[in-house]
C-alpha cells in the first residue's frame, strides 16, 4: 500500500523578481565576462574539412601481359579523380566564404539596428561608430569575433556601447536658436493673418456708399 503524503504549504516567502539592471559600461562588461586583450592574436577557427579517403587499388601480377595497360588506365583514373576532388574543394571553399560573408553582413546589420534603436542615433552613424570602436578597442573586437560562442557578452557590450553613443553623439539644440525659430514662425503667421484681413475683410466692412466712393476714387486714379 502506498502512503499518501499531503503537500504542506511552504513557509518561505517567494523570491522577488530581480530588477532589471541599467546598461553598464563597456569596461564593466569586459570585467564581468573576463574579456582579455587577445584581439591582436585572435584568428577565427577554420571549419574542419573532411579529408578524402585514399582509394585502394588491387595490383595484378607484374608478369601479367596486361599489367602495363592496367597501370596506364589506373593512372588516368587517379588523375581524373584528383582533378575532380580539387574542383569540388575549390567550389566548397568559395561557397563557404560566401556563406560566411553573408552571415557577417547579417550580424553587422542586426548589431547596427540594436545600437541605433537603443542610442537614438541614425543607422549610418551607428555603423560608422561601431567600426571605429572595433578598430581602437581590441576587447570589443574580441567580443565581436566571439559573438556566436558568447552571445551574452556580445549583447551586454551592445547595450553598454549604445549608452555611450547616446551621450557622445546626442544632438544638443541651442535654446536661443529654438526661440528665434519660434519667433520667426509667429511673425509669419501674424503677417499672413493681417494681410488676409486687410485685403479680404475691408470691403465687407464698408457701407454701400463707402464702396461706391472707393470705386470712384480707383477710377479717377486709373
């Protein structure tokens, strides 16, 4: 028989959800994820390629009259096989480079989009700023090169650098220039309103005798 055990409510209070931390600086990201300055010696690992197996040939008796013809036929087949393998390897290498280039372009576009959205700067400026950061900051370059292996560090670095770009490239408006623009706009509106009232509404405000008098004056003036 099985013994039924009633579930007792836990007396421990539920853990409060962790508050979202504000974006940290790049140096803190490097420290948290232990990013070392290895960009100068960093080399991306080349993908492993399968080595073709060496074909095994059954060699006939050397005293066989057909042995020379056999050797010649085998030599031609091996030459054709090696040529085909070399062409296949070249095509695969070119295709691999093309795929890697497309992936890099997609990653750059995604990173630029994230930085532009978080920092409030244009996508063009974000792309140029990211390239400059990678050139002058070996640690950031290492984070970029390891973005597939360590996406958490990469995302944290993008968040941190977005905050830095927002402060560095923020466009600050001159308050006096804003006030001058407002005054010019108000003056134009006033001029448009006054001109419209003077030309259109003045005739409507006149009496019949005043309108006749004004018409006679205009006729005399020619």
